[in-house]
């Protein structure tokens, strides 16, 4: 029972993470600054946020090869995401960004020996289909470079989830701090005038703390309690909520396809999560019947 509660709380925490992450679209679009400078500044603030949340407990010499692999993928993810948001439409960027479950489904059995069932593939297809429907009103052929960057970001997102899963018992948050440090170092030279407006600078701080740093810290706490596929699929609520904040704060109204896509994704994620929870609940009974329980 306690294990089931732990899984439930982890999934709820992932939902909160998705809500905080989803503020990125409106904030990034509102900040007039180069993508590289914005990414570097945001990552610096995020790294410091996680560093202090950990009680300043971070040491480079304690990092493993997997930490560096996860950190490199995460740093690349931060860079590609902001560039994609600046170079193409938010709809295009997020749809291509969330090709990540396909990469996870293909690579997780190789890297972390997690079995992906036919049902998981079905739900993955339904969820991604819902995301595509959601943004059907806004998909265009413009911004080809941004689209390619976003597609690459989806690959990095999937790889990052896999390597983070491998770190579930070895301080996965260190990889997130490392990734942000790498993103900061790569773009630090671009942090220069012309500067954003005072409001823009405030948005940069909000991005670093509340959109990236704090939710990344919470995200790391769920690693040992969920699978790689769950990490990606549950947080796919992010692309549904992101345009909602854009509509509220900027006035960009989603079309009818967006509402249909939202219904598909939310219904599918809920259905899939309930089935996984029911299976976890039955496992102790099955073990006991087999003489393996306590």
C-alpha cells in the first residue's frame, strides 16, 4: 500500500512539474533577447536554485559517466528548446519536442532494461496524436530551422529521461545541475547588451527559478518511483497547458482543434495512469499467492 501511495504522489508531483514547465512559452516569447543569452542566464539561475535547495551539496568529483551523459543531454535540451521557441511557432516547437516518447520506447529497453508493452505503444500513439490534433490549427511549414532544432530537442529529451532513470539511486538531480551549468557556460559570452527591459529581466528570473529550477528539483525526486516512459508521458500535459497561459497572458486563443486535442491527451494520460496504478496494486497480491510476499 505504501508503495502504491509513493507511486501516486510521484505522478501528482510530475503533474505539478508539468504545470510549472508549461509557463515557458509565454515567458520566452515575451523576453526580447538572443536565444543563447536567454538560455545561459536561465540555466545559471536554475542551477543556483537547485544548488541551494540541495543545501549546497554538489561536487563535480562525485559525478559519474552517466551523470555527464544525462547532463549533456539536459543541457542540449535547454539550448534547443529556447532556440526552437524563438525560431519557429510555439505549436511547431512543442509538437516536435514531444516526439520524445518514441525515442524512449525504442531506447529504454536497451539502456535500462525496461519492457515496453504493446499497450504502452498504443497509449503513446494516442497521446502524441492528441498533441498533434491540439496544435493542428497552428502547424505551418515556416521556420524549417526551428522545426529541425525542435525535432533534435525531442531526441535529447528522450535520451535525458533514459539516463536520468539509470541514476534513480545515485542523485539524479546532480545531472540536472550539471546540464544547466553546461548550458550556462556555452552561452555565457552572449549575455550582453542590448539587455531585456526591466520586465523582461524579471521574466528571466521567473524562468530560472519557477519555470526551470524548482520544477527540475521536484522532477528529480520522482526518478526512483516512476519509469522512463511515465516521466515523459505524464509531463506531456505541459504542451496542453502552455498555450493556455499564452492565451491568458498574451491573448492568443486556441482553436477548436486545440480543445479536441486537449481532451484526447488528458483522457488518455488519465486512463493510462489508472491502468498502471491498478496493476501496481495487484502486484503484492500476486507475490503473496506465489509465496514471495512477506
